[in-house]
């Protein structure tokens, strides 16, 4: 009995060390088959703090931001000076009124929002309303405490706009859907999908250069003119606070 | 204690008496409130029909026609479209809903309110869309037609869906207040 026990304990597969080596071997086979993916992923995490570009990238971005801000200020000053020379509409931030949206109809037949600032706060009919993203609409009606804004998507909305790339004017007409139509009264008008549309720099009704939207499709089937669908940048169904820009005519 | 009880009694009496007026005032409020969680694809059910159907069924065609006009005037004042009006659709619906009562009361079951309101919403939507299309005849007509049809379809669906809840409750309340008055 004792002999049997002694013989069996001397078998190679009873040695723990061999099994450990076998496990390491299997692991290495796996590493080989997976082409070291585990190693690489592990290295990704441990080397992350020492990546060369990370700190450099932050510094460069910060510098670029500063440069852009300085350029923007210089251009703003230049723009104001030139507009004064040409006696065009000014786009100052001093006359803005901040208002909250208290009722909104952004789908269906009526596309309008109701704001909590009215004639008491100095809101006038024809004032431009902007939100995060750009132009939302025009104030069409005011009461003592509220003002109603016709959105750009409303069927009765018609605005003169400016295509930035080709520098041509067009008419933005609300269609009752989410994407208003841009009508170019020339068959040869240079307009492409992706073109940026803003308020006209020469407009006497709207403040200049307010972002409006991007061309998403063009319809060239009509004989006399070209129409394009515009995706608006400002989303009225999500915006809770807006800015009312006073009319300076 | 006695005065308090009396004032409560008077208040209850007033509320019961004026229930139709109070519910009428609530229509423009809901129309302005425009609760998005009750809508679908940004479109809401056509709220005025929920009130107009029970009112016309109880008070008849002429009364329905008059209150259709009143509702149209109020709702038109809340919307910014000066060229298009909701009055024709609501007048027509008010008149039509009053006729339903005259023909047979049994026909109007609990869930048939949905069907009637859907039909009314379809009528109002079609009349409104035809106004928009005529108003913008020279412009891009086709671009306004497709969103308009979508609006009508969604509105018809939602109005039909909610009508059994609202109309049956309002009908019960209006009948109750009328009985108390008599």
C-alpha cells in the first residue's frame, strides 16, 4: 500500500510546477495566435499618461483658441467700422433681450413660439429672435407681457437670405415642414449641398451674418428657378431661452 | 363654520353651473400649452373638437355652429397666420356634430366619439390645407403639400385616439351640469 502511494506521488503530472509551465505555454500560444492584442491593449492603458502628443495638443489648442479670439475681435471691430461707413444695420449685443419660451408649436399647422417678454420690456414687432445655433424667427405680435414669434418653418415666413460661398441672395420660404425652401430666382445660381446660409450682410431688416442653416438638397426640376431644402441650425423644439435683437431702423 | 360651509356650497354650485364655460376657457389654454408628451411627430390632437362634439350633441346644430365660430375666433387670435382661418372647419364640424344627436343617440357609442372626431379633424385639416395651398398658389406648392398631408394624418390619428377619453367625460359633465340647471 505504501509502495503504491510512493510510486503514484512520483508521477510527472502530479508536479505542480509542470502544470504552471503548461499554463504559461498555453497563454503564450494564445498571445501568439491573437498577435499580441492583449499586450497591446494593456500597454495602451499603462502608457496613456506618457503619450507625447497629449500635453502638446492641449497647448496648441489653447494657443489656437487665443489666436481665434484675437482675430474675431479684430474682425468685429473692422466690421463695425466698415458698416458705419456704409451706414448698414449694426449687430451690437447691447440691445438684446433675453426671454424664455413659454409656449411652443414647432410641429403641425402652426409654427410659432411664445416668449415671456412683451411690449413692456421693449420688444417690438419685426425684432429678430435668435437661439443657440442661429436665427429662429421674427416677432410677429406683441402683447404687454408676451411676444409671438413666427418661426422660419411657418408657411407665412418669407425672408431674404445670403448664400455665403457663392455670395448670392435668395428667398427663404417656410413650407410647414421642418426644412424651409430656399428659392433662387435664377436657373444658373451657384448653389451646392452643404452651402452655408446666413442673413444677408446688406439686409436692412435683419442684423447681418446671423447663421441660419445648411443646404441639404437641391431641386432643379423647375424651369424658371432653383429651390433648395435647408436644414436649420437652431432647433426651436429644444430651445428654452432665446435672445430678441431689437430693430434698429 | 356655517359661513364656511355656505361659501363651499355656493362655490360648488357655481362650478357645476359654469362647467361648460370653464371647460370652454380651457381649450385655448391647452391649445397654447401644446403638451409635447401628448403629441406625435410634433403634431397635437385637434383640441377644440373634444369640446365641440359633446356641446353640439347636447345643444344642437345651431348652437354647435355658433360655438364653432366662437372657438374659431379665439383660436385664430392665438395663431399668427392672418391669411388662413380655422373658423370654416369648426363651424362645419359644430353643425355636423349637432346633427348626429338629432338622428340617433344610440349610434354614438363610447368609442364612436373617436371615429367622429377623426372625421371632424380630417375635415378641418383639409379645409386648412386647401387655404394654405390657395394662399401660396404661385410659390412652391408641392413643398407645402407633403408636410400638410402628414399633419392631417397625424392629427386625425391622435384626435381619434384621445376622443373617447375626453369626449365621454365632457359629455357626462355637461349633461350633469345641464340637469342640475334644469
